DNA sequence: GCCGATATTGTACAATCGTCCAACAACAGC
DNA sequence: GCTGTTGTTGGACGATTGTACAATATCGGC
C-alpha cells in the first residue's frame, strides 16, 4: 500500500547529458558567459541537482565544450536540411539569416562560446575541425553553380568570402535588428555572390 | 624631519577614469566578461583600491559602457588616422585587419562587449550611434572612388557589404589566425570591392 | 520482493563576486 | 603650517561562484 511516488526521475547518462547541454545553451542564450552558471543550468534542466554537471561532464568547462559542438552541429544541420551533406547557397542564406537565427539569444550564445574558443585549446581544435567542414560544404555548393566555369577568384577564396560575409551580416543584424532587416542582409549575400557567379537569385514571385 | 612619503598618488577625476577604462579594456582582453572584475581591474590600474570604480563610475556596468565607447573611438581613429573624418578604404583594410588588431585579446574584448550590447539598452543606443557614424564614413570613402559612376548596387548597400565583410573576416581571423592569414583576409576585401568598383588595389611593389 | 548497479541529491566548503561606507590622506589655496 | 576639498583606502557585507563528496533513491534483473 506504499504508493511511493518517486522523488526524481532517473535518466540514462546520454539522455541526461543531452538535457544538460540543452539547458546550457538556453542559459548561454539569455545570459552569455555570466548566465552559464551551475545553478542556473540545473534549474533550466528541469530543476536537476547541482552535482549533476560535475558527475556527467567532469566540469563546467567540459559541458561548455559539449554545448559548442552541439550548437555548431545544429547550425550546419540547419544549413543542410535532411541530414544530407549537400547544401545550396540559397538554403544557407535562408537558414543562417532567418528571423529565428538572428536573435539576440543566438548572438549571446555564440559570442560567449567564441570568447572561450580563444582561451581553450580543446575548443580551438574543435572549432577548426568544424570550420573546415563548413568551408568544404560551401566550396561544394559554389562548384555546383560555377560548374567548371573560370571565376574571377578561386572557389575556395569565394567560399571564405561568403562565410565571412554571412558571419558579418549575421553579427550586425543580431546586434541591431532594426537597423538591418532580414531582406537587407539576405540581399547583400546575393549581391556578393552574383558579382562572382552571375544571376543566381531564386525568383520570389 | 617627517619626510612623509605619500601612500598613494591622487589623480584628477578624468585622468583616473581614463586609467580605469584602460585597465578595464586590458582585463576584457585577457579574460572576457569573466575577467572584467572589480579586483582585477583595480589591480591592472596600478593596484588602485576596490572602491574607486564605484566612486568614479557609479557601478561596474557604467565602467563597461565607458570601455565600449573608448574601444569604438579607437577603432574609428585607427581607420581614419590623423584625427580627420576622412578615410580611405585601403586605410581601413590595413588598420582593422592588421596583425595587431586581429589578436585574440582584441577578439575577447569585443565579444564580451557585444554580448552586453544585446542586454543593455544604453549600450545599444551607443552602439547604434557609432555604427551610423562608421557607415557614413565608409559611404563617403566609396563615393570618392566611384566618383559619380553608377554602381551595380547603391553606395549604402556596398558600404553595408563592406563593413560586414570586414567584421566577418576579422572575426574568423581572430578565431583562428593560422587558418586565415593577414594577406588572405585583406585580399578578400579587395576581391569584394573590385567586384563593384573596378581595380583599386594599391600597388605593393 | 529484494538486490545491486548507478544516477541523483544536497550540503559543505573555500573562494570570489559587486557594492557600500566611514575613516583617512593628498594637495591646492590660503 | 593650517584648513578644506576631494580623491582614496580597505574592510564589512551578503550573495553567489564551482567542486567535492557522502548519503540516498531509482529501477532493471532476478
């Protein structure tokens, strides 16, 4: 007759880790590094206990590393839907400069994590790995359009240009959404690409 | 016979404020927001007392605001030497993507401050003011080159493109200086500009 | 129903945080 | 040299930080 309602739910380690990463990203989004706190993260993870992060990740810093790889994975995933490695330039422009992704929360999270990349060698290595992956995809997408044509600059150079442009526009728009509209920044991307690749703008009716 | 060597030096308020801003920027550069601490800042300001920041600025947050405007002033100053409002595009490329300015310290400082811009309305206002100023200068520099010629896009659009590109390249290079050389990023800027303005690259011998 | 592996809790801990404030000292003006 | 203004000191304060660790609870396998 002891109905015994459990005081807490037990999760498998991988699932719990995922929950904590999720909570960590949420905290980064609304408080930056200062918001990335053991107490707040556990609170955000459904009121878990303070000991959990140390238990599952060893330290707060390692949770941050996990958050970084997750965030990067998602970014790449959004730019290449359906899990394929295939990406089109318009799709990337649409996804990375979407209304959702150019939010102040997204900005705060990335700024905080980038700030750590410069400090943490492990994170730096991870960053480099992802960046190369990202660049490779863009080069591939460019080649699909150029289709063997000789461009004014190499595909790799144009890819670097494109990535930096997207990052810069994303940053400026996050900082001040009223100053730069979504249409503005997306158009700017096409201005850049068409200067090298010719007309590629998808007809929007 | 009381030789009386002073225990500390008294500064005029403006001079002391400047010292604290300097120390604040130094702390931001090597520790981001986490390094921006009353204790560390005072230590960096020649071992001043902990009460000084509250006394001169009212709060730590207001010191941060002062740091932001100083950093932005210096950035604009570096891009337009001699104190003139006049700026040339090559000069900006040279200054903002210089070896010195693409350091991890510079990165950490800006990331930390931008993270606050998204939170603090006062800082946001300041940011907007400076950005408009910055944009105006770039438009002016573009007009000097286009010289009335009709471009593929408006001078304002190209200015936005340019600023975002510089920011993006600056960011990527700060994050991983070994991946993107100074020559790479500066060349990328010219690739962009020449696509719209025709040859403008200064002959480097 | 019990057991054991293991996920979870919650406190203790020392360190650090930002702010406040009363006492103090430097230095210009007299 | 004294005095008044004002810049400076440094400790008190409560809140919060990340980590460690022993105690506890859950839940699958029997």
